C-alpha cells in the first residue's frame, strides 16, 4: 500500500483538512497573549545599545564617564568587558564572525559598540547618547559587484561555525570578501551555447529591504544560581540554547530558552540576534537585563540580501531552452548570518523551473560594509525569480512567442530532473502555471478598457519554485492523560502562521480527539524537545512528521493497553477506563515521542549534482493585470492571482491567509520598499520614511488558488506554504508593465518614478 493510501485511510477523524479557528485566537484578540515585550522581573535593568557611526573603522577609544554620571545608570559595558567574560565572544550560524560587542574595529554603521544598563529605559537611552567613541575610519565597500574585486576586505579571517550539516563544507579564508562560492555544472553548457540558434543575456538587481515585524526584537535574560534563562522573541529557541551554551562554555542544561508568541518574524528572529548580548550583560551585571529594539534599530540588525543576477540563455531555432548560465552575487552585509545557506540552497534553483539539459551556476555570498543580511520570507528565491522570469518574458518577446506558450514549451513536467539532477517529484509546476493561465483566461480574455485616455492595461505572469532545507531534525512529544486530555510539546514557534493549530490537527486526527482540546506547549528548551528552527516553510513537513510519529507512538501504547485488557481502543468508552483497569485508578499518562530527519544526498563537491537534494519542492506563481498612467508612471494592480502547490492543506483557511500575506509582503518589496544609504548610513530607518504596504495598496481583486496536488512523502500529503506566494509577484508586475508600455524594468523597486523614466527613455529612443 503506498503512502498516499495509508495516510488517507487514517483520515477518519475529520480533523485534518478542516478550517479550524486558530487555537491562540482568543488569547490574542483579548490581549491576554504573552509577549516578551510585556514581561518584567524584579531588579530588571534596561539595556540600550551604543552603535557605530562609521561604516568601517578601528576603535581608538570609548569614553563612558559622562554616561555613568547620569543618575540611574548602573553599568556601561564594551567589547573588552565581554571578552573578559567570554574569551572568544563571536557567534553566527555559518561563521563565528559577529562579536557580541565590537572588538577592535567596526564593520557597518549601526554595529553594537557598547551597552548601557539602567533602571529606566529612557535613562538608558539618554545615557547611550553620552558614550563617546573615537574611530580611525577605514575605506569601505558597499556594493556586491565591487566587493568581488575590492581591495577593501571586511573581515581579516573567517572562522566556520561547523554547526549545521549542510554548512560543514565552509572553509576559513583570508583576504577576501567571499564567504561562500557555490558552483554547479550539468551537461555541457559551453558546447550547447555554441550550437544555440539564439543567445540572450541580461542583468537584474534587487535592493536591500527590511522584514519589519511589528513586534521589534526583544530578549530578557535572568540568572539564578548556575542557570541562565532567556525569554526571547526567537524563531529558533533550540539553536539559541546551543549557541549560548557554546559561547559561555556551559553545558546546555544550564541554559533555558523560553519563547512565547511572536508578533511576526519572517526570518528576522532566527539564530542569535539579541540573546548573546543580554546573556553576557546579565552575567556581568549580576541582574536581569532586558533589551528591546526600536523599529529604527531593526534596520541595523538584519535585512534581506540585495543581489545582482547575470543570466545567459541559449535557445534553439524551435524555441527550446538548451543552455543557461547564472551568476548570482548576494550582498550579505557585514556578517554572514545564514547567507551562505541562501547562496547554496537557493542558488541551485537559479535556472528556474525549466527543463534545461545544460546548466552552469556560480553563486557568491559576499561581505560588504552594510547591515547584515540573512533569511527573509522566500530565502533568496524572490530575488532569483525576479530575474529568471523577467528574462524568460524578454526571450519570448524577442522571439515573437507568447510568454505563456514559451513557458509551456520549456517548463519542467512530471518527474523531470532540475539542475541538480534531483527529480521534481510531486511538484505541480505545470499545474500552477496552467491554474494561473486559466484564472486569467490568458488565451481568450480581451484586455479590459483603460479608465482614461492616458492609461494602458497590461498583463503578466511568473512562476517560481523553492527547495526545502535539508537535512534538519525535528522532535515532538504527545502526552495523553488518564482523563483523555492531550498535550503536544514542540519547539516550533507560532509567529502568526498558525503552526500550533495545524500541528494540533495532526495530533487530533491520529489520537481521535477534537483539535480544540489539544493543549500546545509553547517552546521552552527545558520542556519542549529539539527543533532546528521555524524557517523556510519546513515546519508543516518536518515537524508535521515528528508530530505524526509521536501521535502514532502514543496511540500504539494506548492500543497495547487495550489489547492486554482484551479489547480495542475503538471499543473503549473512554481512555480513563484503560488507566483504571490497568493501574487500578484513573491516573497516569501515555507518552509518545517522534523524531524526524528526512533523507538527503549531499551534492557532489565538483558538480553540485545530487539525486535527492530536498525532501519536497514548493511551487508558486502569480498573474497580474494592472493599469498604468503614461504621464506619471503610477500604476495600480487591478487583479492579482496567486497559485501554489502546497500538497494537501491541513487547514485551508490558514493556507489562504498565508498566501495573501506572502503576496502582499512581496508587493511592498516590488513597488516601494528600499533601504536607502548615504556612505553606509541608512537614511530612512523609520516607518515614517520606509513605506510598507497599507490597505490602499491591496489589489482591487486578489485570488488565492490551491493547486490540486498530493505530496506522497509528507504528513497527510501536506507541505509548507508560507513563502510560495512571494515567488512570482515582482516579475509578474514587470512583465505586465512591459505588456502595457513596452518598457523593461530590470531593478527593484518599481516605483512610479522608475516607470516614468523608462517611458521617457523609450520615447527618446523611438524619436
């Protein structure tokens, strides 16, 4: 019996596939939900960070005497104080390149140089302005293209962290800004280019942007006897515990990490952000320390990679893609964070969801003197899709082929292998493309009439895909008490995506209880078991499997109890009867444990080839119809259609909100969001100057479609969806603008000014 049949046979309780209301909903709407921002403890000190004012420079002196003279200020700590506590005070998931506080030199404007602790947060903020730092300013490099060849080197030496299996290949380097260079070769691309009837080459750029979770980053550390407890807004409590223990040289059981609800994360709150600083400050001050970032400070903490993508394609006389070369330069900023993983894991999808036999990829993670870049919803994929789907449209138009027909002729179909050689199993690439075409009535629908003589209508579409991160580990525990009540313990962080509800549905389906009765324990590393992190749309699949296994384990134990009593669980009126008859009283628990690690084949170091590069693929696409004013360049989205293959949805309503949220987030990155810099200084680090999408920016019509598909190796056929609707938004808009105006935009964001300048340039060129 195949997995699909087994899983569907088990779906008899009707919990999976039901649009259950979010379990945490009442707590959130009533204001009772706990967030770290609301927490206080006796004797707590508030921390305020003193930040670098230069992009690159040696620290000559730090004078904190004026700050310490302010009433209420308890301490001012610098990198040297941290080093006295921790001999090697550097952290990071890929490289140990980020100091808790700057040591010897600073690498970007906004880098933490000192921290002030006071009884009152406003006093701490005032005192931070009275810490005087003198620098010997050094030359800086800000652009990723320049960083490839610059004599300015951001880091003198790189020290690999060695934390994750998929980053074990990282090596220490000197005298370079390249943190990782990833290469892939499939087939014979040089020969294929030589034989191609047409060769097209283009360059695309994306800007640096912010996550902007409406709950800014916050951490609170307390010390009790020989134990350090960190309450933190983090997407990766297990990693925080491991890394803090390593940093301090402590056993992990002396570090406790507790995570309540998050007010958004989007990748910003992964790995270590504030936790190392509050931990060290609390140990030095011998008092609880809380650090809450302002919205402005988040711009200096973690961002999305700016990128430059050069793509070259060879096409046969029949319109078949026969060769493709991709060079991607990722602007990682001053610290690598998880950029090397973005460079590799997303980099190998750079050729797009197309059936191309001859491919070469060069993907580079680069250091610059900008704020660090790391994971952000889509994990590099939107930058890549922006390029290859704009490029695809450009090829189609140049050849005189309809953009949809060109995609239909070249799209990966069935189980055909992608550039790495891995099969696109259970990936509805063609299905997503056809769903968008169907919804847009692409082949037959006449373009609507513009609302004014100066306006034009255009349509565009785009499709992209993403691999799940692998190999990673997830563990879950399910406990059934003697009264039949059920508890689920897991370290997946619910940050608004509804993971608690979806995981509870899996438990309920297997154990045979209502979802609403399952109690989910929020992450606490002393109580909830290990999970790599809540990122990359991995939780539904990875943690879903762990929860499934734990629920099946506990059910098997209940079935065993029933069998010993000569009955079955189905015939037992209540679980309490089993415990009473087994133990003589209605007391005790049955505990199930599930651990899941997917199969994975490491890519060949020389070619990047692997027959099992990911446990599942995410597919997403977008279709757009817009109206643009030729006199101003201003445009509005009349209709947006998002389609995604997410397998079998565990909770359809939550899936719909995930698709809408992802598309709107990418809409902001496409139309107006951009961090602006002046010699490394962010000049728009506030919501007054950095616009995010509002209600007026929502498309007039937005439709979210789930493509009928089933992931055979997934829990109940389900896989992640939180990023899929980000993939195609940017190129779909650019392609629609070309359809309307005949102008091609190759850099984000696409503001009205950019469109207007392109219109003028075209008019001047035509003249």
